[in-house]
C-alpha cells in the first residue's frame, strides 16, 4: 500500500499547523491500511475553506495557473553518495608519507597488488558536493541500453548510472530491493495515451512519485549496415513506438512485430543479422548496436512527447517554496453526480487538475447498485487517478482532500508529490 507520507516525517518536521492537523487526521488510517470512510449525512464544509455545501461557488482557476515551470529533482529524495566500489572490504589507504606510513604502505602492498582498486574513502569535497545533478544516483529503467526510458533517466539525473531492467515490474522491484535509488517509467504519451500497466503497478508497489520528466521522442528506422529501405519486409519495435509511426509503416506496407522496448528491437536485428528486418528505435540505439539509420523522424506527430515518472522509496516532503504537483488515487461512494462533486472539491479551491485517469478495480470489477425502478444493476467500479497542481503544504490542498475524503470517496491514497516538470 502506498502511504501519504511517513507520519513521523511530516508530523515531526513540519511547522505548518494546518499540515500537522492534516497529517494527524490521516495518520490513524495510514498504518498499513487504506482509508475507508463513508458519511451518509451531508457535512458542513465551513472548516474546509468553503461555505454552504461547498458546491455553490465556481471561479476560474486560470489566475492561479503556474506559468513558469522549472523541473528540479527534489534533493530530499536523493540518496547519499555511495562508494565507488563498495563490495570490496574496507582497508585504510591513507598511509602515504613518513617512515611509519611508508612501512605500513609496503606491508599492505604484500596483500594488495593494486591499491587503486581499493575503495576510496569519502573526502570533505565528496560530502559537501550536492548530488542535485544526479551524480552517483543509480536509476533503473525498463528496456535495453539506448531505450527512450534511459534517455529520460539522463534527462532527470544527467550524471546518473542507468540500470536496464527486463520489465516494468522488475524496474519497480529494483528500487524496492535497494538495488537502485530510483526508477524512471513511462506513464503517458501524447499520441498513445496512458501506459495503463504502470498505473496499475503504482498501486501494487510501495514506491512514491518524486518527479517527472517529459521527453521528445524522435524515432528512426534502423537496419543492418548497407541494407536499403526497400529491402525491409518487417519492422520490430515497442507497440507504442509502432503506433506512433503508423503512417510511415502503412506506406512501407511492412509487417509489424512487438518487442519489449525499442532498443531491444535494434539489438535483435543486429544480433540475429536480420537483413529484411528494420527496428524503430532511437539514433543512439543505432550507434550502440552498429545499425544504419534508414529513415529519420518517422513518427506521425512531430511533437511526440512521452511523460515519465520518477519513483523512489521515500516520498518528498511537500513545501510551498515552488509549485508542486500531487498525485492521488481514489474510489467513489455511490450516488448521483458523485464524480462531478468529487472533482468540484478542487475547482472550489481553484486547484487545477492536470491529469485524470480511470482504471477498473480489478479485485472487484462490478458493483451492485440498488435501482428502485429496475431492481439492482451492475456497474463497473473504477479507481480514479488524479494529479493536481498544489502542494500538500498548502491549506487549500489539505482542505480539498479532507472534503473529498469526508464526502465522496471510499478509499483514498497518495501516490506522490512532485515539483512541476520543465
Ligand atoms: O521502448 C522504449 O524505448 C521505451 O522507453 C518505452 C516507450 C514506452 O513505453 O512508451 C517509451 C517511449 C516511447 O514512447 C516508446 C516506448
């Protein structure tokens, strides 16, 4: 289960009384179990920052839109610097001057052929340098080297060490098992829409969204060196990439075959020496696997953008120092217009919703609703994933979620808080 934020962290570190009250009210429900709360009588909302039933007042939210957006990876979410070679046993290596040190040094030479291979102790400069550029951070991504997800990891953390994983699930697990510090996963594309599998996995794993990065995806058609475009009879790629290049593939009239990732497609063409097969992948994948670029910028839309989430084990502590986004997921109580009313809690406080996604509840797909005219009816039950532009340190966001929880939802949890993207 994902939690809002560690209660110890929030309650002990925040000085904002509203935020303390908010976390306090949630913390009981946070101990491993979801929040279940249904009220049958309409409550008063005066304490939640709105008057009346809370739905009589709509104003344009546009004046509060955040215009300047600069992406930053929150330093709170980054891990401490790791030693370069921390699997080797620790041996002090600082004896370099004076007779005693020389003797000790030559002593140690008998046991170690090359002292340079030993782990280097941290120096004052290592400790003071900020890892805000992502140096030394290990970031997992799904796919092979040269995949767009790897490029997204470098966009978020320019000096990070990227770690390829063979599927979305193993990318989540790599962070949970402390094999890496972060994961970068595609969540939606401007052409193909949401990556539903990752929405589902967000709920099945205990990771927190701590950032996002948007990447312009420029596809190329790759083939073995000296192969001509006309010789290509089939094309391998990730299904999203094949969909993004629909027009070009229809013109070519080639067969399409799915692979787990774009770079994996390039790797297959190269390693199997498939002369009649192309791969849709990045120009970098062509370089890595020694393929030629047969055609460039082959996606249907020039502005083909994929949004990636950055996930970590610990949440970031929301502030008010810059614009933040918050991600939640909830299920609704039954009743007419509940979905509209649920969204109204944000509109009432001029909080902009940036993304809404609904997924069927897989454990309990159908709900039975009593219908006085027709007996009982069965409807699909949904999980609603919502991103909104406000920080949980702001009273309006706290009130909005309290209002939502008291009145309209059966189950509510947070999947993350993130500073806005570039
Ligand atoms: O296959 C890759 O290269 C990926 O990083 C995956 C992925 C995706 O899942 O959408 C990412 C960006 C592109 O839109 C195509 C594929």
